[in-house]
C-alpha cells in the first residue's frame, strides 16, 4: 500500500521516532512527484531514446534487463523504495539511520529477493563513497534514484559522475539552489565547481520543482528534481588535471585568469587573460588544464 503523509507519521510514531533534522529527514509525501521521479528513471520504457546520443550500457544488449539496478540513498520509511521495487527495480538501498531499518525491513519484505538494504553512511570522510558499496556499484550498470539528504548531495553526485562510469543515469531530488548549480552554464551566477565536475560526465536537466509543502516536516527551502544522463564520452581529457584546474580557478572566480595562472607559474596561451573563471566554458577550462589554452 502506498505511503501517505499519515502512514509516514504513524510508522515513526509507532516506534517513538521523530524526523531527524541533522540527517536531512524531510519525507516526501506527494504522490504525483514520487511517480514523476520513478517515471524519469525510465525503468520500464526504453531507457534512453536511440537518437539521444547518450550511452546506456544497460540497454545496449537486447533483450532488455527486466530488473534494472537502482541505488537509493536514504530510503527513509521506504516511500520511494516501494515504488521503485513495484516498477521492477533491483534495489540497493543505503540508509544511515539504524532506527529506520526495522521499518524498511517490514515495508519492503514483499520484494526481499530484489533488495539489498544496507545500514551505512554512504560517504566516507564526507566526499568518498563507502568502499564496500563502491565495490558493489562497480560490478554492473545502475541508476541513482533518490530524495537526497542535503549534506550528501554535492559530494555524492560529483563522485558518481567522476568515479563511477557504471552510473548510467540519475534522478535526484536536491535543494533548489543545488539544482541551479548543477545546471548552470558559463556566465551564470551559480556556475562553479559543482556545475563543472558534474557536467564533465553527465548531461543535466531540471525535471521538476517542488514546494516545501510536498515534504514532512516542511523544509525551509524549495527543492527540485534533476536528471543526469551519462555522456558517451567525458567532456574533460583528464579527470585529475581538470579537477585541479577547476579548484584553482574558482578560488578566485572574479579575478582575471591571467593573474591567477601567473601566480601558479602557468599562462594562457590562446585565451584572453582578462577573462574571469566564471566566464570560461568547460572546454576552455579543460584546455587550460591540458596546457592547450
Ligand atoms: N527517501 C525518503 C523520502 O523520500 O521520503 C527519505 C528522504 S530524506 C530527504 C533523506 C534520508 O537520507 C533520510 O532517511 C536520512 O536518514 C538518510 N541519510 C542522511 N544522511 C545519510 C548518509 N550519509 N548516508 C545514507 N543515508 C543518509
């Protein structure tokens, strides 16, 4: 049975629990948006249109995988997990809050043969994926589908983009401000390291916006759903060099690149040295990283 707001409240109250703010526990109870998230994950239809030019290793071999692998971070009470399992997913669900594990075990029992429920913090040292889960994710293509806790969203998405070519698609609920950074282009206020470190490997689209009323408890900020589609080929030449150039430039996003590079013994070969980091496209930054610009 689908979880409504009153189901979620009852599930917690029956165990004497309350939502934990420090774990970003804002439970999504809006059925329409839950359905849209599952739809955007393309678990049942063709995963990606052939004309999109996007790679989808899971789909390259016919016949189609009937149980696509999905990673969900922070299943909470299982409101989204239930829909994903109903849609046929083979689900890896990672929840840090041990208090929620018994609720999840009970709610998700009907699909136990397609579920790996793991109690763990998905991040080790705040920006690397927990190694045992990383090993599992490297085994086969998967999709990320999650209402992400705010503390985890940015480092997780960067790591999945850069380190996990097996992550072929992502549908993630994030704070609106994070969604704007993820989709920002050169020249826009929100453009910066997060935009570049994700767009180098994923095409990013905003697919929905949600008011705080869709969640319990009501968060202070708006949220948005973004869809991330892995590119056939990364837009950067070397991940480590690209990342160091991004970090170097965006320490001083409004200074002229000529000055920034000179201070580090580097120079611009072709680019106008009076440009500022926030004005450079991803390809121009990649060129600087590889000594081409
Ligand atoms: N999926 C549920 C929903 O949509 O209603 C809950 C989403 S809630 C925004 C975020 C969830 O992530 C919470 O269940 C929280 O306990 C969990 N969480 C927070 N930090 C985490 C971490 N580092 N690793 C794994 N889960 C985490």
